[in-house]
C-alpha cells in the first residue's frame, strides 16, 4: 500500500465497522478501532483502513478524545498540508460569498466555517465585519491554529482573528487553550454589526458562543413577520435579538427575559441602537418570571422560547425533556387564544420529532389545540453535512395555539 509522507500511523478498524466511514462520516470513535500501527502523536495525520487493509480515509489522530480520528479526506493521494487546508477554507468561503452573498455589506456578520458541515471537523469561524472569531473543538486543528489564523487573514482580508474557547472541550480533547488574540489587531470592546437592516452590538471577547447567535438570523426574520401589532415575550433573550426584530416589525410590546445581567444590558443597548422604545428587559430566572406572569394573569400573542442546551449528554436527556415540558406548559398558560409559539432546541441529542412530542403532550395536558405552522433549522450559512446529520443541531417549530 502507498502511504503519503505526512502519514504517521495506520488506524485499523474492527471487522464490519468501515461502512459509516466509506459513507464519509468524519468521526471515528475508539470502539470501532481494532489496533493502531505506528506511533502517531496526538494531532498527527493518520490513515484509516478496513480490517482487511483497504484505504478508507485520511484524518487527524487524538488518543485523548473519544473521537480518535476526525476524517478530512477520502483521497489517498491528498496530503493534509497547508495547501489542503487553504483549499478547504476557500470552499467554505465560496459558499458564503458566491452562493449566499452574505458578504455584501462591510458590517455584515455570518459563519465562515461550520466544522463538520464544511468538512473541517472541530473548527468554527465567524465573521463580524472586519474581525473573525475562531473556535477549536479538535486538538489537532488547534495545534495548527497559527496556520489557520494566517490563512484566514490572507483569504478574507480582515483586521484580526480572535480565539474563543468552548466550555468542557479541554477535558474532552486534552486541549489547553485560552481566549485571546490569535493574529492581527484586537477587536474593539463593542463592535456594531448589521443584520437585515438592524444594528447589534457584539463583544467578541466576552459574548456568549463566538459573540452572537448567527444561526438564528433567518428565524429572527420569521418571528418578525408574525409580530406586528402583537404582545411578545422573548424568553432566554440573551442580547434581545428576537425582541428587537419583533419591536422593529411593529409589536405593541416586547418583554425580554434572561438571568444574565450582562445579557440584559446588551439587550437594552441593542434596543437603543435601533431606536426602539416599546421593549422591557427583565433580569430573572425565566421559569420564575413566567410563573410570576401567569399569577399576574398576563397574556401574550407571541412567545419565543430559545433556552440554552438542556441535554449535554445522554445521562441528562430525561431531565432535559422534563425541562422542555415544564417550559412549554408555562408558555401555553401565557399564550392568548390563537397565539404563536416559537420553540427552539439546540441540544443535538433531542430530535425534531422529540420536540414535536413535547409540544403535543403539553397541548393535551393544557387542553389546547395546536397547529404546526413551520419546521425550521439554522440559517443557511450553518449547512448540514448529509453524511454527518449531527451537524443539524438546531430545531425550530412555529405553531399556533388555540
């Protein structure tokens, strides 16, 4: 067999375990591996082979992770070098620029690279005007971060690239990283971006995720279309973006609730940036606030439920489902007749069918009739890799509640 000069080991699969990887799924878990030939270092290039020695794919190795190999190529002649990664980044950029036309404004914000969806497993890049944030969830790609910073500066012509880390990834990947400037110049404390004509302040160093929930762009626009003349409750509002869209579209009132003082302050700033005066921001536990609103006999016409990830692993799944049930029970008690419920779930372990079941079971309990109007996902710059459906994490259901 021919082995590329940059390959430092062979990962041999157990019998009958190769099919998912021939089908281009990028994650090779430890349980599928029979043995390792050679002594690859963590982060090194390795080849994946079937139990009889046939080439399956080429990827990056990490003995400290449950995902021992992240596959990047299914071509045995291709080296995983600087030129390979440059071409892969260019391919991702072309989708956002040439197909989706997301770079039309200087202050636009969009996702440039979306990990498995762009066949760069373990890397997310977001653009905010002249600055990028990059987040690594793979030790092997993180080890190449200076190269990626240089390539991104070269390909996108931005002023700086800021590194963000995700909670818990260090333990899962054996990865030691800290937030900070990767290359170029540091972004300003408040960076104002524009989305569908609306302004939002973003703090790239301290904001949640990589600074802003870019995946909700198209869902925010969908909520806006339903909000004119309506009383709106935005639960788990973070920076108040759904409420800003609703208020700008003509909502008569918007209450935005979040437990974070930082989020509430950012939301107020975003209302100010857009000259919106019918917005109220409440810092409180969302469950407690919704319970209080029920006691006050308040009613809303549109309720947006965009909670954080309730299920981070299978052990927490049952408790997470109880949380979603409780949340929807509160919402249905606050919705007026013919109200619109916008339900989000960002937990990858919870499917669209499971979210629908939560709504259906809650409707029975509360003696409400529900019509599902739309099933939605993330914005188009967050595509789903058909070979790795797990990249389709965000679920949205818009329903009418009688």
